[in-house]
C-alpha cells in the first residue's frame, strides 16, 4: 500500500506551538530485540516504537520460532526458548540492513546462522565485510551461495577474539559485543563505536548476566560465558535522531516548542551548533524548549560548516535535516558527509524546491541561505532524508506531496499525528 503525506507549508512563518514527545529509538530497539536471542529467559521490552522495522523483526522472529507478543501499546514480551533454526527468512531480511544484527546472537546461541545480503536505505554501498571477518575470527566457517551467507561453528561454541575495527561500525560493534557474551574466553573490541545505543545494549546484556567493561568508549572488553542473570523488563531509550529532527524543525518553524521524553545529552553537538547559529534553547533533564523563536527571523540566524562524525560528533543521520536548516539561515555553509557514500543525493530535490545548493563532489555540498523553498512532489529516498523532506515541506511556501512514506514509517511512529498536535497541516493519504 503506497501512502503519501500532503503538507501545507508555512511559508517561513514560525507558528508551531506546543509539546512534542519523542518515542523509543529505532537504532536502540533493533539490537535489544536481537539480544533477546541470547537467552532462554522471557524478556519484556517497553517504550518500543510502533515502526515498520520492528514489525519486520517480529516477522523474522516468527519464522525462527520466537514468541513475540504485544502486551501493551509500547510493551512486548519475547520468549526465544522455542527457537530451533538460525535461518533468517531471506525475503524479509533483505528489506532492512539491521537484520544482520540478528546473525551474531543466532550464531552464538545455536552455532549456525544464515542470512542474505541485507538491504535497507539507498545511501550508497553498505558492505558487510567487517561482520564476516569478525565472525570468522571467532571461529565460524563461512559459505557463500546464491547471494546468501551461511555461518557454522564447530562444537557450537564461538571463541573470544581481539578485534581492531578498521572503520568504526555501530552495528558490527553491537553484533560482536552480543556474540562475545556467549563465546569461550575474553573478547576485546578496539576502535569500537561509542554511540549511546551501544551503551544501552551493554546495560541490557549486563542485566542478563554479561560481563562487559568499556561500552561507550573505544575499547570494550567482554568476558564470555553463559547468560543466567535475572531477566527484567527493559526500557528502549528515546530516539536521539527524532529528538534532533524535532529540534531542527522547532528552530525553523516554532514559536515555542517543548520536545519531551528525550535525553538532551545525546544531542549535545546539535544543541551547541544551533545555539551558535543564534537559536534560543533551554535544556532540562528530559526535555528541550525552543523558545521565543516566533519573533526571530530565520534570516537572522547564521549558517555554519557541518562535518558528520561518529558519536559524539555530528550524526550522519541528522545531516539531511541540518542541510534543510542551512537553506533557511544566513550565509554559506559547507556540509561534509564522511560516513556514507551517496548520502547527499537528496539535495537535488531541495534544489527543485528552490534551495541554493552546489554539489562539489559526492561527499560535499555548499549551501547558500536564506532561500524561500516552494512546495513540490517529493519521493522519500530513505528514512532520514524522508523526514528532512517533511521539515522542508513545512517551512516551504505552498503544498507538497511526499511519496513513499514507508521509508519514514520504518523509523518514526505516526510522526504526522505528533506534528499535527503542534500545528503542522499534514495528512496521510492512501
Ligand atoms: C548505524 C545506524 C545508522 C547510522 C550509522 C552511522 C543502526 C540500525 N543504524 O548503521 O542509522 O547511519 O550507524 O552512524 O544502528 N562498513 C563497512 N563494512 C562493514 C560495516 C560497515 O565498510 O562491514 C562501513 C559503512 O559502509 C559505513 C561505515 O562503515 O561507511 C559506518 O557504518 P556503520 O556504523 O556500520 O553503520 P550501520 O551500523 O549499518
């Protein structure tokens, strides 16, 4: 079913008002769901966002023989004791990149796992060589056949390893951390990713009895063994990327907006940059207020250079919303995408809306602002650029249509309802 959003632009007016809550994070919930495969104990997760990627994991779980039941709006109970095979359904797994995070726990628990080359967003080539290398270093044998991978471990036990990441990878760090909890011996991960989702995963694994030191730093040490800890319910942390996107929207189109249920410390880099640009923000323990901006013209805010970086640097997942911000504020800004190839292709659509952006090369664009954006029909290319288009459509003059809403639904729960509550004229049509 192809759904789209119809958005009536505010033509640069800053009238949005009220409270917008942040829901549980896509990038946090996926590894937590994967980690439940490591234990036979029943688990409850809450603050689970109702997003398409979670539904896809539920479908993969069903094929694996895992019981995955929704016990309340945001609460799921998971019981993996009936799991019998380590084969991820290929049709489903191909649809999203994060399906690969299930492979590590399956291999560690069952001694075998098979999966297709994972799909996902169209943001350039996304190899899985690090995953495959690490699994083999932990003692797995790899066979590749017809575009799918089969991994097997003799005597069903992975071995601990010392592994230096040639590139900082978030999901590979999560995968090896999970697999290492059931491996024989010690694993040391060096040049590991430091994203908050890794810290929350380590907290969850520790609650199951894992021995992990250093999560959130570049060196993580895991003592392998068994997971016999007392299971408890665990909260999915709020989505820092949703927090950041709402902050950018509030800065551009808000009168006074409070973003609630969030961890402001996890978007410190964005808060700092918006403050330097001239945005007035009040940061509380679990909320951020963007205030008084109705009176401040966007053209009096200033542009700045943005360079994406691993956490705690500027997240690549906020690069597209930030580029929309830069089209509205004063001055020349250079955006440098350092993490992915092809993650700037969406700028052609912003140019069609009237933005002044020149592409220097696949990694760098120059944005000159402020420019009036005009409503257009747009195709959501990936989850993050999709939400950036929603922000662009809100600040634009005239009406926009955003097709391919599935991409936005992959990561953001009913975003249109929350946007309507602060005054955005947005409608979902089938
Ligand atoms: C995760 C996030 C995604 C975010 C990205 C970077 C999840 C579910 N997704 O994706 O939202 O944009 O981190 O913050 O958490 N690479 C290789 N070989 C590999 C693995 C990665 O070359 O085997 C490269 C990638 O192509 C990329 C870089 O490493 O250039 C970093 O990617 P990585 O951190 O792995 O991204 P994901 O974990 O897939």
